[in-house]
């Protein structure tokens, strides 16, 4: 039995579909029983648990050959990362109680960065899970190509996408959620007792200009990338409702300045199969379906 948190998201859903395609026994862990019905129809066992509820999580993890940990994203954390700590403490307590065969945790590029930033929430999670007497694999994924979903409307309507990554011709490690789910499923089924870190990026690095070109190809119109000036970030994020934008700003600085990157020698780095053109085409198609 393979237990999956975050199954209603893109990564968790892709992972579950990969396991089910191989006829693997799968347990969908959901916060809302209603959302579990679709997965039950696909053949999953369903368990209901909030990520902050150690008792419910332990019951959901118990008897699992492997557990996939995908914490909910927090883009506007309180100082000190209270939200992350509530999840971390609950997950650690649940894993200690349930003792599954192994753990695969979705982490991130930059989890080993020494400067505080939005991704430090995953650093804290890695440190906590590393102390468990269980085999743990950390899947450090690159920048998600699906983040470009925010650009679909502006690309279609004005031929412009707005980039916080710069310079525009700089290629960054990026990956599709489909590849993350597929590789996550593979890692769950691997055997071994060692703690492991796996870095995952797409077939090639991708620049903001590459993303614009992919939009142009899909939309059949000229699309260009424009930099969002660094000095406007804080006021922009606060106008969007953020109360603590500094961790997000530090993360973006980390990508642009190069201290958020894959630090390894490539030995533990895997390459995905899904490229930027395919992801952008899919995002545009989904947006069109919603508006039609």
C-alpha cells in the first residue's frame, strides 16, 4: 500500500495516476472526504486527515509500504514559519507512530540554501525528517513550469508575460509537475534503507524568453517577456494581500543571484521528459476549456 498526501494537487495526482497505472495499491489522503470520492472511483482507498492532525495522519500512514509527504504550500508565511512547523510536527509524530516502510518527501531546489527565504520551510522539513529512524528520500524539484499558468491571460491578451526571474535570457532549472509525480512514484517503489537526496529538473534549463517563445508558439502570436522591476516587488506583493513578502522576495533574489540552485555535482540529478512547449500548450488549453 502506497499512501499519498497532496493527492488532489498536480504532483500528487500525477504520482497517484502513475501508481494506479501499475496496479499498485494506493491510499489517497485527503482533507475533505468529498474530494476523495473521485479517487475512490479510480480504485484508491481513502483516508481523511488534515496535515496538522498527527493522530489522523498516523492512522492514514499505518500499514503503508511507502508514504509520500507533500506539505501544503504557504506563500505568505508568518515570521518564524508557524504554519510550516505545525505541519512538520504533526508529520513527524505521525511517522514515528505509524512506522511506514519508507518516506518520500517532496522538497525543493534550494532546500540546502543557507540564507533564509520562502523555501526555508522545506529546509526545516528536511532537517526534521532526517532525524527519523526511517528510510527517507527527498525529491528536490526545480522551479515548476506550471507556475506559468499565471501568465496565460496576459500572454493571450497583450502578448506580454511578466517575469520576476532575470535576466530574461538566463536559463533556470525548471520541471513539470508531471515529471515530479512520475519520478515520485518510482522513488516510492524503490527499496533501500539509506537517506537519499534526488534532484529533478526538466529536459533542459529554461529562460523567461523560452517561456515567452513557448507561449508564442502555442498562441500563434508574438509574445515577449518583461521584467518586473525589483524595487516594485514589495509594494506589488502587499497590494496583492501579502503581509510578509520578504521570504518570497529573498527566494526570487536567490534564483536571480544564483544561491538557490542545485548544489550537487550532478550525480543525484535526474532529467524529466516534459518540456516547456508541452507544458505551456497544456496550460493554454486548460485556460481555454475554463472560459469556453
